[in-house]
């Protein structure tokens, strides 16, 4: 488990997949900036079983309530983050804290020199969370995916190891199996 000030990140286990499945299959939860896809448990288990160089973590309140997830994975050789918070817990600082915890964890435990993330330019809350966590906007990737009948752009953000320097929010790092 990775402990922050107001939230913890707990590595997702296979038995946790029903929670993820419920969120992924709820268009209200996914919001207007993410493609909506109906996934089966079998499909999600196959994705989980084939994870390589990736980890998913639940974002949990201090009482253990699951309120979202943050993941890191390799994308074209670069470490990239993805994240999601349930609608009722958005705009409360949890995603910014989760991003900061993940950045601390990755720079403390991996050799990479940069971490990147993408945000829809219209998803103001998403890119503001990245900026609050120290990420810098690099540019716009035009028409990178089709979502709900329209082509969407992505803004590319990154943080470099030399910009990070030291842990900002990670208070405890428990060994993860």
C-alpha cells in the first residue's frame, strides 16, 4: 500500500475486478471524455492476466472506501499514467493526490527519467490535476481517438525526474507483492 495524506493507493488484485467492471460499464462514471465500452468480466480478467510492465491501484479514502483508480503502464517505451475518480468524489483533490503518490512511487522505485499522462483539452479538471501535481504541458495530439461520435484530441503532459527531486506526498510505502 502507498499512503498519502488523505488517500491511499492499494494495488488491485484479481478479486477486485468486479468493482472495476462496475465502474467501466457505467457511462455516468466514465464521463463524457472517455470511450464507453461494455466489458465482460472475462474480457477484464484477460486484460488483467496479460498485464506486463503495468500496475493498477485503487484510490481509497483513509477509511478504505474505493473511490477510483490510478494505473501506470508503458506506452511507446514511456511510463504513462491513467486515472479515474467516481463522480461523487471529483473536485475534492483525490486525483491530484493519487497522481502525486504515483509519481513519488515511480521515481523512488523505477529508473525512468519521465512520466507522462494525457488529458482531453476539454477535461479541465483532469489537466488541472496534472498541473497541480507538477506536470508540464508538452503539446496537443490531434484527433487521437473517437469517443461518443466525435474525434477527440489529447494534451500530452509530463514530469521529469529532475523536476521532481524528492517525495512530495508519499508518507509510507509498504512492500507490494
